[in-house]
């Protein structure tokens, strides 16, 4: 089959992201044409109110309007995750997206989110130097974290409600309360997904990539340097301690820090560190390819 051009949109609790890519199902090659991210904080207040805030919806719709023009893709899939799963008024969200983009937004389950993340993260890992299966992939988002264990396919998956936005809104700066909440969620995840049996731990999404960029000492964010970087546990501990101790102004001054992550990165790093400690992993492999790539491959499968 010839190359197919697809567009994928991943709308999470904190950000909305677009990928336009040419995919070759025969060779497994994915070539980016456009990959972008906008912080919209769709999940603002959802943990407390159970509803999507009007201003959060409008920020998300504005990003959709920016994404609509010029992608040139034959197929588009829009996937929404934690915040929209939790919201009583999610129809307002789905109706708005449908009106702007002309596609039906899919509010996927935690299990499907986990499978898409695993596909996106591991498709290119097979045969990579030292990155052997089984893989434990965790996608640390704004509202939830998905854990997926597998080799060339998913063997176990679980989504739990810990994420950088949810932990920040729920506990503020109370790290003891966060740690207790995170431990409870990891206990829940471990009922379904063995957390200590993987050979390679793979971290996805903005918290993991930001912590990696800080750990690497990058003067500016560089996705090529971050992708498949290996960050030792000791370095993650150092970065987490620094972020939790820093003022908002100090976090904002970090060269690789996106402004939309300044207030939630401390909580995110705490979740990241807790996962590493629970799994016993000596290092974290960070992937720039994640659920967004998994969505793109799922679209390619539909048109193959």
C-alpha cells in the first residue's frame, strides 16, 4: 500500500495536540508533517465540580479552529481522554468539536487510551539498543495516568486518576497528601498491571519530557534530544526536589518550561518519581511518540 496522510488530535486534561503525518503501513514508517501542542487546561476544575468550565471549553474550541486549516489529510481522528470522560456536560464539548472540525470526537475509555499510548510509544522500540521487552509504558497526563505492560502487544492495562492537574487542584502544595493519593492509585494499578516485571520503563507526555529536558540540562527544548533519552532514577529525584522547592517564578525561568506547565509540573514530577520508585526502575526511557502516534496508526489501519 502507498503512503497515507492522516491527522490525529489528542485532547487531554491539560493540552490538545495535533499530528499530521505520512504513514507507510508496510514499512512502519511515520513521517511528521506537523506536530504541535496547545495548553488549554480543559480539565480546569473538573475534579471538584464534575463539569467542564465554559472558559476551558472556549480555549479548547479556539485551538480546534487553529488546527482545522491546511492539514491536507485524507482522514482525521479526534480522541478525548480523562477530563471529558469525567465531565457531566461532555456533550457541550463533543457538540462544539463536531461543529468546528466536522468529525465525531471519540471520548475513549482508559483501556483504549492505554492501548493507543502503547502502540505509539513502542512501535519503533523493537530492536533499539538495550530497550528490550517487556515494556511498561506509562502515560502521565493532566487528569489520569495509564499503565500498559506488553511486548509486541498489550498484555495488561489500567488507567488511574492521578495526573499533574488533578493532583495540583486536589492537594495544592501538600506533598504528603499527594504522595498518599499517588500510592493509593499505584496500588490500584498494580491489581491489574504488574508494575515490577518490565525490562524497560517508558514515560510519555509533557511531565516526562519536561523532566527529561531539565535533567539533560538543555538550554532550550529539543525534542530530538529528549526522544529516547535515558534518565537515571537519582537524576529524577534531584529534578523533582528542585521543582517542588522552586517558586513559580523560578520554575517559569527554566529554559525548557512551557508556561502552561509551571503550576502543575511539581505534582507531575512527584507522580513520575513515585512510578519509578514503585517499579524499581534504575532509569526512565522518555518517548516523544505516544498516544498521538497511536491515534495516527489507528487511522492508517482504518484506511489500509
